[in-house]
C-alpha cells in the first residue's frame, strides 16, 4: 500500500487591536451633551414633511431639507412604548471593548413619548416572557455626577 | 442605447464552514476557473474584473492587490465592492454597467467570503452608529430579531411559519451539492433549535460560510457568438434606505422600505402586473426565516401579511407555484461577499435548467434575485431566458 503523507494545514493566528476615536459631530454631540447636562432626550423635525429624527439630524433624508435648528429641538421621553425587542442568550465578542457580551442581554426599540421617533436601548428586564411589544417603559438615567455625555448616561429602560 | 447584457458563465465553490486547506486567493480561483470553463473562455477573453467581499471578516484590507494572481485582473479594468450583504449583487450590477456602457464586451464578477477567519457577528457590529446604536447591536442578528418580532406583531405570523420556511430551505439545500448546511430538518427539529437571540434560534438564522462565486457577463453580440444558453439580465435596480431601514411606521406615515420601492419600480417599468404569475423563481436574499416572508411582501410578490399563508400552502416550495430560494438560500449558505452573486447565479441556473437536483419543476422564463445588507440598501435583478 502506498504511504500517504498528510501535510499539516498552516494557519496564522492574529489579533487586530486598534484604538479608534469617533467624532460625534454637531448634532449627535449636542444630543449627548444634553443627556449629561439635563438628562433629557432630544429629537428634531423636518419643517417640510414633519418627520422627526432622534438623535437630531442636520438634513431630512426624504426632503433634502434642513431640519429644525437647536432652539426648536423637542424633548422626547423619558417614557415610551416598546415597539420591538430581542434578548441575546448567546454571548458574542463585543468589538468596541474586546469583552464577551454579558448575557442575557435585552434590547428594545422604544417609541418615545412626544414625537414619532424610536431609540434602541437596553431593557432592564431580561426574561423574554415578561417583555411584551406595546408595554410602557421609562428611561433610567445615571446620577448627574456620573454622566459622561455618552449613550450610557441612560442606564436602561425599565417597565412602568 | 445601452447594450444588452447576458450571463454566459457560472462558477461556484462548494460551501462549507471551514476551508483551512486554501487561502482566499486559492478559494476565489476555484470559482473563477469554474466560471471560465462554463463559459468556454480563458482569461485572455475577459476585459474587466469586478471583485468584492467584506474585508473586516478576514482582517485583510485591500486584499484585491494580493489576490491578483488568482483573479486574473492584472492589466485589466474593473472595480472593488465592499457594501455588506449587497456586495455580490452590487458586483453583478456594476458588471452590467461596464458591459451595457459599450466599453467592455466581457466582464468577470467574483464574490467571495471566508467567514472561518474571524468573528462575523463582532465585525458586523461595527457597521452601526458608533455613539448611539453600537452598544445595543449584536451584529446583524439584532436587526433580524427586531424585524422578525415586528413582522409577527404586524401580520399575525407565528414562529411555526418561520420553522416551515427553514424546513423548506433545508429540503432544498439537501438537494444542492454546493450548499453549506444540508441537513434535512423538520418543523419540529427547527423549533427545538438552541436560542441565540430571542425570538431567533440557531435555525432561523443564516450560517457563516466559506465560498466563492464567479460569473462571466457578456454583451449581446458576444453572448450570441459564444454561448448556447445565455441568461439575460433584463433589468436591475438599487434603492437606498434611511439609516436603520425604515423599520417602523408611526401614525401619519406610510410604510415604505427600499424593497418596496425596488419591487414597485422594476415591475412597473417591465410591465409586470402579477409578479407571482409572471416570474417563476425568486432567489431572495434571506438571512433569516422571518425575513423571507416579510421581504416577499415588501417586494410586492403578495400583499402585506400574506406571505406566511403562502408558505403554509406550499406555494414557495421548490415544486410550488412560486418557488423561493430552491438553492436553499442564504438560510443554508452564507459567505456574505458571495451570497448576492450566488443568488444571481442560482436564478440563472434555474433559467438554464442546469440546477440539477434542486431544479424547480416548472419551466423558468423569468427569475428574480435580490441582495440586501447592512448598508441598508436593496438590489433587485430581473433575469430572463430571452433578451426581450
């Protein structure tokens, strides 16, 4: 019988570890500053079609019209209605931290009171049987001295 | 007037979860060689090369330079695509523009991905808004789960219907030797799957695959000269969405997604009034079982809230009146940069009658292929057996 030699398959192990810094810009930046400053969530409106955006946007993607400026931004939430949700039960590597996702991890799409806008954020409740589309939720903010002008200034949304 | 464009060569690798035996270039070359052989052409006949994948999945950026030995692109024209789930369909559309413009008579299109080289979900998480959404995204899975939950709420579709879609996809994939996940699953098997992201268990989600697909496109004059069975790219459309894809409709708004616009426009301008009767196959980009149903509705194949009923009646099965993804679809094979190219390839094989064991039972005169991705845009292509 002919002797068959199997060459070992060679793979190169690598880890890309690259720090990034993303400029939030004028509109998202002000949205985040307001989370820290006032503990309020803001949206803005297109003067032409009346569509709202949260976080506020500079231009309406549909009308190509300038959205309403800072002085006309409207306060939305902190209460809202759950439009959809998921609960992660399997963990994945979180690329922005390099850590594994702590599961169960639940996220909701929340229609905030005051304007037709939806925000994705973490839900306090992680049992899918206790989360219902249509349920009322409310944003829980960190104490003011701990807020850092990032989205984590809202801890999560809790059922009300 | 633009030149008509035909697909004259189709090649794909087998799809699997790991290919440590080849590097990316060697993988691509398998598909390129197969497509050239199918077209009975050599690299000398090819005037432009379009290639694409999503570079973050392999962590190897601007890889087209290093891949030149395997693509044959040296000294030729062409472009590189990097548009998420639409990479593969964007490439075909780009190839079409190259040929339709009259500047090129032949164009090679290559879509590929090697998902065994990194964490797919972690990479996809980086497509979201870094400041506001990213902490709440779990790759593509989170969007798929949110849409699925919304689809059930809006239409009354049940988890069992998604299980029927997946069971049907598995039946189709079991007949396709190039598909990745080929186990035959019953509805009960699917429902017992391990929960990944509630409401989605493992079987409701596409796998991460390794594979490549290549197509040779040719102008009408060239195609008629060299090909016995050219498949014509009758029309194609790309439609962009708002960021997040206009998932939800608030009071006073009309629900309008990029799929809806794409379907409406392509059917209108091709005088197709009843797509479900006038088109015989749809290779729909279906990364999740619920989305196959939701997107059939959005493309205008049936009314809103009707797709799960079609699934129940077996209309979308391989032997049904309107087969959807007879190849097994993205649900069973998903090498992202190749998934879109593969949709077009599989739709073209159905028109040629060359799909083998997974050939649909009816004669296919017209077929659709779609792509969708994290860049929130839709690609839709209409293929036909005859040029007009």
